[in-house]
């Protein structure tokens, strides 16, 4: 029988190490009870809150079906009924992703969810929306069918007019496909992760104060950190 | 820190009650529901997969439209030939307040439509010395001579002097002389109808390839692709960029991007694409920076939609 090595106690003298700094910063900003909570404010009681987690779930289905489609190559879904079905689930999960994300976005807008030092949470959500549009577009022009031909030949003018077309060529199937299955999903994934971590760190924005409960506008200490 | 409280920016500490919340359970249930919903929608509606249009298909279905387009590629009057950056220097490019970003960036995907779309493909035809000889004759001629042959052929097209009979292009000789042009355009059309032009136009490698810029630009210069798109309600004035073939929702999230094209003066502008690009940039920046824009960030408080969202919280207040 071998004895397991015991973890030594944390020595404050090691706090200057990079690893220790990252660990301490993580625990300070995202302690386990914030990262995986078992309680939340009572005001979080509306169907609108469902759309955030629904967006993440749809993104999960998009990624899983996208990975499945990538296994057998870009022509698979044209030749196989199974491939076509997986493509269909990919398409409809994308539609659900955008639908739930837009409802989530407008819900958060009308909650003014940037209040209480949550501006970065709002902005990462917006960046996620913009990046997803580009990811969706590259998917549409990577279909290698009539839709891809038409959308790419029409959309090129928008990119070309701005000068971006010189580097982002919607007619270059290879470039669009590789962006769609590598760079853009990674970009969306990173921004979504950052967004979710910020939500966990800052918590869900509280309701506006009702009349008579408005904080003193000259002396109230601003909360939200 | 102590500063003036702004209800559109700040929140007071929440003193209210908390309730049980299992984040992992919620996420698992949501994932299962969404997966089932996506599967159900797929079973019910499938997904569109209209086959790609080929140049062979175009040349076979509409040889006159193909030949007419090929002629515009040869004489430099097609959409691609006169496009400007990033393909060539033959167009000014769209501008915004006198500035053309495309022209500023320059030509990064050089395309000479006469050579790339017509002369080079025809010059590669094996066992066709007439066609390859015609290309040599054309290239050896002066620019003025080429222009005369091209103009004569264009005139024949304009006067309905071009027809397609018994599998061959026939151009009325009374509008000539056409020099080698009629041979070149006939060979190009035959090449298209055989399917050889599809392969020849694909840029890059002679075998492996992933870049379809040239054949797509050629297809887009004709009316065949646009005609099919029109029938599928996909053109710009039909809110086309957000649609896809068949009754599918398409990229509905592009509705605002497409909407600009429906409204004057943008719908009539030669710089419409750049205008829409700039406008969408402004709208996107507005959305991104809402938290910092006075007035815009007050809309939620003014509209009081939040009362509906948090109606449980406000009940009894």
C-alpha cells in the first residue's frame, strides 16, 4: 500500500508566485458558492430568466452537432440521410440559439442589467451576439449548395465596400469553412465563458428601487461589486 | 467609494430574501429541453439543401445569357470587370463622405476577367487548334482592334443577332467583322456546356481546391443565378440576405441589416452597401455602449417594462 502525498498548507510566503496569484484572484472573485450557487435572490422569478440558460443550452447543441458534422467532412450531409438529419438539428439549434439569445438580450435591456458595475457583463453579451452573427454567416456560406452561392455572392459587396472583403472573402469556401469550425466557435466560446463568469461574479441585477425606497442620491454608497 | 447615485447606472444593496437554486439541475433540464426541441423541429421540417448551380447548368439552360455574359467578361464591361477593389482597378468602389475604404485597402484578389474567365480557359482546350489559335490571334491584336471586334459582337447581341441553333452559337455576320471573338465565345460556351469551364475557373490548385471566387463571380455576373434567386424570393428587395431557399427562417437575426436596403435613399444609392455597413456599425456600437450613453440607458426605466418582468417582486409594493 502506498501512502498518498498530503497537500502542504498554503504558505503566505509563496503568494508572490504566478500560480498563487491566479488562484487567490480566482477565489476572491469567484468563490465556489458564487460559481455553483444553491441560493439566489427571490426577485429572480420570471420566465425571462430561462432564456439565458436556454441560449447556453442551444449553443451546446450547436457545438455538439457541429462537431458531429465535422467528423465525416463537409460533404457528408449532402450524401447521407443521417448527415442531413444532423445538419437539420444543427440548423434548428442555431435558430433556437439566436431566438433565445435575442429574447435574453432584450430582457436584459429592459432590466437595465448593466447597473451595479455590470457594464462588462452587458458588453461581453453584445460581443457574443456579434460574433455569433459572423459565425452563423460563415456557416451559411459554407453549406456548399445554392444558398451558399447566393448568400456569398450577395454579401461580398458589403464586406468589399468596407475594405474587409480583401481579407474576409465570402466566396472563398475554404476560408469560410475553417473560420466557421475553428476560429469563430473558439471566439464565441471564450466570450460566452467570460460572460457567464461575470454573471456569476456580479450576480443577477436587482430590480429598480420602488418609489420611497430610492437611495439618497447624494450620499448612498454604490453597491454591486 | 461615495458618489451620486444614478438609477440607470447603480443599484442599492439587496436586503430581500433568497430562495433555493440548483444551477446544475437547471442547466441540465434546459439542455435536454432544447435538444428535444431542436430534434423535433428537425423531424418536422428537416433543412434545405438546394443543389449548387453549375456553370454547365447555366450554359445548358441559357446559352445566350451565358455567351452574353462571357462577352462582357472579355470586353471588360461585366460587373466583376468594372468592380474595382479588391478585384481590379477598374471601378471607384463605394464611398462614404468621399472616402472609399475598398480603394484605400487596394486590390488583394486580382482578377482580369478577360484572361481569367475567357481567354485562359479557352487557351487550355486540348485538341482544338481553332479555339487556341483564336486566343493567340486576339492576344496578338492591338487594343484598338480588340475593341472593334468586341464592339461589333456586343452590337450583334444588342440587335438580337446572336442565336443558339443546333447546339451552336450563331452570330449574324452583318454586324461583323468579329475577328477571333466569335470563335472564342463559341468555344467558351461549348466548354461551359461540357462542364469543363467549372473546373477550369476554380482558382488555386489544378486538383485540390477550396476557393470558388472566380466561378462564383462569373455566375453572379449573369442573370441565371439571380433568376433562380428571384423565384426563391432571395433577392435584396425581397429581404433576401436573411432568407434561404424554401420555407425556412434563414438568418432572421439579419432583419435590420436587410431592412436598410428597403428604404430610400439607401435603396437607390450606389453606395448602399457601405452606408448599411456604417449604419450597422453605429447601431452595434450603440448597443454595445448602452451602459454609458445617457438617455439611451434610461429607456428601461422610462418604459417600465421591468415592472412586468419583476411583477412578483413589486407585488404589494
